[in-house]
């Protein structure tokens, strides 16, 4: 996607990059590569589930992205390794001030390896102009789970997303063959924000993508019923659904509550992880702080 290409930023803007590498060492997943430039960091690797799964917390010290800032993140998980990457809190994309910000993510997962890409929510302030691009390359029997919560405006401050533009592009390849591609654009205050084919008047959307093993019919029905019950209990006019295609499972939420979106995401992940990764879903402690 042309808009997502990182251009040369002005000196007043932040350019930050982070490159991570994980490898299996006799049953222990180790963080073997950690290169950064600018304000992107990962501190020491964590092992709350034991040595086989390495947790990494991605930190952006400025606390928010202003117009013109550009972030580039890459991670590679080697054969038989298992990494979970998350963030300590919401990502905030501030007003553009006439400049477009960008984030480009490239992920590689080796044969029989597992990557869980689980950042916390993303908040777009009014007038934010942002290009988001994510490309995932899977090899052999690699598995991948990714989550995304997008909040348009700061509902707690009664701010709506009236101006600005968000462009998003996501692709997944397995052994060089594309198995998933999605792209979209939305302009603040546009008809797409009210259209049933867009945000349907809602301010929060969320998605969980999973690649690997498939759910059986009972597991799929149980996931649909439990997520539907959660949404109906707390937000009757919200929408959610789960679709299983060949090689990809997609779950979506559309509503007005970032907190409910988090609960929904956790519930989906708790259903998918034992199937996709053969691991019980242990909620990262950073999500509760």
C-alpha cells in the first residue's frame, strides 16, 4: 500500500524502529535479537508461563504518536519457538498537525513456531492521520494469533472522530502464498462512520485473527454463543461474530465500549489459544495493571 511507505520524517518528528528475534534453545524460547533506534524498546524477556514461552512487552516511551511520527517494528520467531508480544497500555495517535503518521509491522514465524501479537487498544484522537500496515510471513506449521482494538475518538472525554484519516492494510502469507488480505480507509465524520458497511455509528471495533489449526463445529458454536452472550449482557446494540475459513479464523466486535472490547478479546483468545497453540490462555499480568 503506497500510503504506508515510510517517508523521510522532518527533524521535529520521531522516527523509531525495533527489530526482535526469538529462537528455541533446547525447549526455552530466548530473545536473541533486540535492536532499536529511537523511542521503541523491549525490556527484559519475561517467562510467566515457563521457559517455553517468552513474553515481550513493547514500550514506546513518549506515550503517544504525534503527526509525522513513524514507527517500524519487525519480529522473527525461529523454528519451535513461542513468543507473545504485547504492550503496557493503549497506543495513542494524536492530532495530525498537518502531517501523517505511520506504523509498519513485519512479522516472520518459522516452522512449528508460535507468535501471539496482542497489543492493547489503539486510540485515534480527533484529526489523527495514520497509515497502519502489517505483513505476516508464516512457514510450514507456524501458528499466529493477532488482536486489534481500534477506538475512534476519546469517548471518555466525549470526543468524537470528526476529522482525519485512517488507512489500514493487513496481509498474511504462508509459504509465500497469501492466505489473508484486508485493507480499509475511513475519514473522520464521513458517511462510512455511520454506514452499516462501515462503523455503523459505533466508535470501537476489534478483531482477532488466528492461523493454524481449525476449531471443530462444537468449539466454533461454543465460541459464538459465549461471545454473543457477553455482548448481549453488557451492550445490546453491539455486534460480534466469528468466521472460520480455510486456514484462518476471524472474530470481530463492533460497539462503543473499549472495556467490553477487551473482555470480548480475552474471551476469544481464551477459546482459540488451546486449539491454535495447545496452551491454556493465561492473561498477561500487564493487562490488569
